[in-house]
């Protein structure tokens, strides 16, 4: 499974990132640099999962006044304020789905409680903020590590799929044949990126020792396709392209420009002499 | 390569997992794994959980199970498991495993019903237990005691308890929790084929073109079989059709070509619609030769009630409860029943007096014309109107689906398997619906062939192997024999070396009735084994009260504290599955044995040991004298014959039933048990209660004695040693070969001897001489003999006794989830499974909820005439409910849904309908 391999590779990077972060925090505590060092206003916490309706991380941090009203409003104690040593700007709200996921309250009390718009109702509603729609929530994105997913071994698990509040929409099952047994199918959970709310009920439910499905902020979880290619079979795909963008990032192989290159030197064996 | 100890273990686990799924392993990893596995021992086992019967392999080291893998050699699962199977090892080591006998005692340390549980010695526990037994037995006789058994008993445990209770104590008051799950299937098999259990096997999945789920959520309840069905669908997606008949959208709908949401109870009407379609509209599709040669038509009485208490004025029930209970006596017929019972002269609004409740099991042979006449009302229009279960679906759409369903069954050359589990079994007409399934398959000649047949899926790991084959039911003996048949008793007495007329011919109380008897003071001593009656039985409020407030003594043998243990007086700590030798029999007649892998934890001891130690405390003279059962039945004094057989008055039941001369001839050690623990034979390192083993191979003896009941009687099982060399075998095992499809000459050697020269023989011997009659009843005359014939039953649709109305507007259905097993006593202790599904929720339709101001996650009360329970509403989960129906799983003792459920049963099978009662739902 090439997808799994890719994921594995990305995964290693992210895990390293996680542990670096943890080490950093530990070092900070050990060094006694508790408050001053950690309360660095405005510093992004790239792995923090923010409450429903949160603006982009930098905008969110700019607007969040650390009042804790969203945390107070959460009926499930999902949201926690970052304390010293957490690796996140102290006093900002976030969630750790493996401990307590977001249950996607339809009245979204956390977002409603935010006095500054750091949690923006417009992002969790339709009709420009008039009708709350918790399914618009984008806390992050569930990502799968198929290497450690027992469904990908062929076992019948799909606990994450059944835990998903948008079952068959945000997590679907992909059915493939198990060539080894010759008589069983694999039921593989698959996250639908455009529907997943990042609530983390899947991460919470995952039955392996360290969750094989976990929520990451979109900035960390998602790749990005360049603007130079549009899917020919998808009529709306071109909306993705920014016509004013445009990449001047080509690799300049010839170094000094085409003419200089063409006029400079001769072919064969002399490159090393430069 | 310097690997840490922890890394070593990790590598070993990874390599064994890789082996199970056929992955290649790097040589250095393999070497490391072999190093880590030093001191490991792998041996085969079988999954502790559902009736699928997946094979597993267990690794033990230092007397502890350290890893589990799916057994790649097991035909059922080929190395795979579901998430319950994945945690087979982890269920054994919960923090609150019961490790000591616990007795309710007063300050002086003596038994006191109002006392608190305190640890006592095994000797004290068993002495008190035996004393209390004798008190109850002497006062009330054999019906004054009762044993709650299990479809999760090992075969040996069920056999020991059946022999002890029936053969020793002369009581038939032993009944398994399988009564709650498989009894209707049993009645279907016995009445239609004369012998229990399916003709086909799981390989039908790979042979069939069509799988129809009739109230079987296989995607969650038989996860590995669902993986096989899915694979079959993937193999030929256009040819293979899957139809999911259900009362709400469940996980099977996801893959099915068609989902049919029907109104609870109307599955029988849908079967009858298919029969109507065959008989009235496309008679050319009847396999006439098959029907003529191998079947007869039959029917039975309808005024049979709903298995509730016969006395609706029972003083312990409230006015509200009586509103439903009175229907046991009489019921006003509905519009639908006016049509479906018209053949008996009834019309809507008539009152049916349920006079034949006691004779519900009776049936008689009818002519095809009668059969056809009975089916007359079940037109597409009538059935669609009656059965449409989703108010939001159009009638046209529903009709089209029913038509498609019938078309698939009727399509010539289309192979079709009908699967069902609790949807059809837990049903106040459960036996009838099972029979209706066979009727369709038999009419079309699509039964007992690869890929063709009606297949009842079992819920529990040994509902077939133990509860049914051993016969731990109140009316059964091993190998389909029954206590009510004098010849069967005589045969069993010989097998068990009992004096003639020791066995009691009056069937005992079924599972629910055991609890009713406790409430009525008719049972004062009971023993609960491998089940949790106070959580798993409907009308639970009554039973909890009866246990704690009545004069009785309740013993619960279990591995973890349960609701039943909480209401008990004595708790005995039991050994778990791999802490003892054992065997289970799965839904496809596959018998699978395993060996003891580890020493039981703490002072826990195997249930077989508990039974034998109890038996040591009962002497023959205490139970084999003249014994009054009831006003009409007194069991004779069999002591004179017992003495003539060489027994003495003071011999114990242990001496006679379990440690007799033949038993002791099974020597231990035995080559098959080389290097294997055997607590019963040789004791173990703990020497619990000073026990150092019985000195003989108890399990081999029990097996060899037990299998004699079936050999040559269509229930042939192989010898003990064989099962330890193979991955299970499907009975009957003849000349060392298993039988894949029964009743079909191509596969089943019994056909040639029973019905020479014929392709089929439905040779089951039970109920094969029946009176003849018409739809109204039997007509006096000679009984018709029916050798090798199956019965095609006509059974009419009838309403359940409790249906939603203005006051109680919702149907309540209970059931399970993939993550948890039954009452959750094991799986709720596995942290991963607990975290995945920490509580039972109330699945509810979104628009129903909105109307009541209920939001997702809100706490709601679910209340019936019997009680109420609080749960969180779930509007968007794995189950999508149609308006008017709610569903709550029963695994969570904190959401004790059986306080709400109604203990109405199928009047024939006595299996409770856990799928239907009327409730109101409101915000808490």
C-alpha cells in the first residue's frame, strides 16, 4: 500500500516534531524558565487543536484574550486552558481528543461564548452566521496511520468509523479484498478531508495503544496541490487556482540565464574544472 | 543489533502479527523475534466471544498469556479477528477479577441475607451452599432449586451441570441464557426438520449469489462473517445481491443493494408475502418434485398468548403492567389480525381468548390447499401497508423493494441464503418466523445445498455446542433427547448408569420462569453460571427485588462482579476460558477444543470443579428417595435399585456421576496433554482449598461419555484426541470426516442410510408422527408418519402484545454493539473497548428528538409501563432510527435497559422479545 508508506514517512516527521516539542517544554521547566519563557504572546502553537470556529492560528492568538469563557461553556470538559509547560501559549483553549474529544454540540456553546471573535460564529454557521451548523466545524483533520491500523491488517475493527458523528460522510469504509485469506474483505476507514470536523471522536475510539487515527491542525495535516494543474474531470477544480498567483519558483538549471549558459564553455568533461 | 528488552517484546509481537497476515518479515527481525519468544508457547484456542467461532492462537510465558493472534489455519477466520477477538488475552486480567469466594455474613461471620460480602474459604462457601440447597430441596423438592446456565459454558461444563442437576438432583430446573437468544431457532429446526441446527455452513457465503439479512446485523454482531459476505460481494458485485431487512438503518445497510426498513413484528408478514407470491402468482417456481418427495404442510394453533405470566392479576405487578399482561389471557384483534386470522373465522374487533397457551407447541399436517388458503391475505398491497417501517418512505418505494425481494428468492438458478439472528428469534412469534423462512426455502427447493438455505446465526460461542447439543435446557437431554420422552430418559439413565426412573419427566422452568419462580417463592436456591440474569432478563426490576427481598439463597459463579453478583448471597470466583480445558461449538456445527493454557488467577477455580465439589456434599439418599415434584408427579424411590447397582446410601453424587470407575479409567498424564496444565487432573501450583487434582483425565472422560449419546444417532462427534489435532470439525463426524451440508446425499452419509437412492433426507426423528387436520385444528384419527420429511408451516401474522400508542409512542429495541459482549462484564473492563464505547446510548430519530426538544447528547428518560432508565440521546451514530423507534444496547449495567423491557416471549420457544415494547422518551 503506497499510501500507507507515504503516511508512514510523513508520520515519522510529525512524531519527531511532537517529541521535540515535549523535550523543549521539559527543558524549559527544568531550567526554571516557567512563566516568562512560555507566555510568549503571539507565538503560534502549530499542533494545538483550537475550539470550533477558531480563526487561523495567528489570527486566533491575536484575538484570544485568554478569558476562559469557552472552556467554561463546554459541557464535556473537552476544552482546557494551556498551562505552563504545555507547549502552547498559556491561557489559550485547546483540546486533546484522545482524552476528551469534541462532541459537536449543536448549539456550539464555546463559540457562542467567545467575546472577541477569536472563535468566529461565521465559521460554524450557514447563512452568514445566522444558522448555527456544527458540522461546519474544522478543528483539524483526522489523519490515519494505516501501518498501525488493525483494519488495514484485515481485522474487523472500524471502531473509528462507527464512532464518527458523520458516519459514512466524514469517515467512509473502503472495501477491498483480502488476497491472503481469499475469503475475507478488508473494511478500511477512510477520512473524507472535506467533511471531517476534527472532533476527534475517532481518535478517542481507536483501540490500538497509540491512536492510529488522530486529529492534526489542517496546516500540519494537509498538503497542497499547486496551481499549475487543474483536474480535467472536475469542472469546479479550477476555482482552486489563484489566477494572480503564479510561480516564479522554477529551478534555474542554467544558473546565469539561457544565453550565458549557451555561450559558456564546451560540452563534455570540463564541468568539474569549474 | 542491540535491542532493548522492550523492543524485543515489541518485535516478537510484530512478527507474530505479520505471520498471521502473511507479511514478509526481514531475517534480522525474525531472529530477534525468535530470541524474544524463548520461553513462549503457542497453542490453539477459540475466541471467547460470539457464535462465529474464530480460531485464535495464544502465547503463554511464565504462566501468563502474553499475546494472541488469529489462527491462520482456522477455516472460519484464516488468521483474522474482530476487536473483541483482539482482546481475548486482556479480558482475563482485569483489576477486579474475582479471586476469592464471597459470602454475605453478619458480624459473627455467619451467613446473613442482609450482611455484607466478605471473603470466606472455599470449604465454608461450598458447605453453606450445600446446606442452603438441602433446606430448599427438602422444603420444595426438585422444583425448589434452579440453575441459570449458559451458551458460554464450555461443552464439558454444560454436560457436568446437566448430569448433576437432571441425573443427580432429579431436577429439570436448569436453563441457559441461550433461551434468550436461540430458543426460537431451536423450535424452528425441531418442528421443521426433526433435528436441531443448520443444514448448511459458513461456506454458503462463498457459494451463494444472494444474502438476505432478516434481523441480523452481521456487520457488528458477526464481524468476521460480514467480512466474508463483503468479500463475496466484491468478487461479483453485479451478480451478488445483499438485502438488509431491519427495523432501523444499521451497519449492514452500508454495503447492501437494498435496505428494507420494516415495522417491528411484520417480518412474518413479509415472509408470507413471498410465499403468497410463489403460491398465487408464480406457482411454476415451486420445486414440485422436491416439495412432493421431501416435505409436508403443517400449521398450529394461534390462540397461544405471548409467554407472559398466566395470571395478569399477580399481586406484585402494577395496574400499568397489567394493561399488557392481560393480553396473555385475551386480546382484541386489530385490523391487520382481522385479515390474517380470517381463515379461522375471526374479524377485527373480536376478542381472542388465548386458551391454547399451554399447547402452543402442538401442530398438525394440512393439505396444500389449506396452506394456500391461509396465505390468501398476504398480497403486496396488504403487506406493504402493514410492514412499511419508515414513515418517511413512500409506499411505492417500499412495494418495489418487497417485489424485488420476492423476485430474488424466486429467480430460477439464483442461489440464496437467508440469515437471521435476534431479529427473528427474539420475537413473540419467533418460532413461527423461523418456520416461515424454511417454508420459503423448501417451497423453492433452495435448502441444504451449497449457497442455498436458511441459516440461523448463533449469538453465543457455544449456544450450539453446549446449550443445544448437550441439552442444558429445562426440557432437553444430550443429542436432541428430551426429558418428557420415557424412552429418551431410559436411554440417558443407561448412559449415565443411573437406576431406572431416576430422571424426572416433567420439563423444568425456562430461564425467565426461573426468575418468576424466585419472585413467587417457588425457588429458594439458585446457582448462576456464566451468565448475568439480573441484567439480561426483561422486567429486571421484579427480579432484583425478588432476589434481595425474598427468602432465598442465590449463588453466582463469575469472573467479575456483575449485577447478578451484586444481588447474590454467595459469589464463587470462576476460572476463565483459557484457565481450563474446554470446547465450544459454533453456529456451523463446528466443534473446537482447547487446552488449559495458564493457572487460574487468585483462588478462582473452574466451574467443573465447583460442580464436582458441590456434588461431593450431596449423598444419594438425600436425593434419590421418593420425591414429590408436584401434585401430579412423585418420583419413585430409586435407592433399592441403586444399591443393587452397587451404590451405597452415603455415596456422593461426585462418586457416582463424576469419579466412577469408568471416569478413573481415563488416566492422567495422557500423551495428548503432554506439557500441559490440568488443574482438574493434577491440581496446580496454588493448591486452592488443598486441592491436588482428581487423579484422572476429567475432561477426556466427560467428552468420551458425552459423545456416546450422539454417535450413530445423527449427532456423531469425533473422539477427544482428534479435536486437539484439527481446527474444529462440523458434526456429524463420520469415519473421521466432517459433514459440510446435512440432509443432502452429496455431502451427508446419513442420507444414504436413511433414504436410500434419494438426493435428500430430512431425517431428524423428532415430531415425525403428527395428526392431520385443517387450518382450524387437528382432526381425530391416526397420526401421519413423516420419515425423512421436512415440514412447510403456514403461520399467520399476529401483532405483538405491546405496541406504541398515544401514551407510550415509541418502539424500544435492544441489542448489541461490536465493541461489547453481552452484559459487558468482560469487555467493559478492557480499557480500549471501554474508551471506544464507554456507555450505552439511546439511538433516536432526529425529527422525533427535535419535537421533544431533545438535542444530541442530552440525557433522556426512556420509560415503559415497567420502569425507566436514563441514557444520552444519540441522533447521528452508527444506527439511524426511523421516526417512532428508539434503540438501546444492553451491555451497560448503568443503563439497565431490561428494567424497561417486557418479558413477553414466543409462547413455544419461551424466548423473550427484547426487540419490542412501547416506551415514552423525554428529556431528563
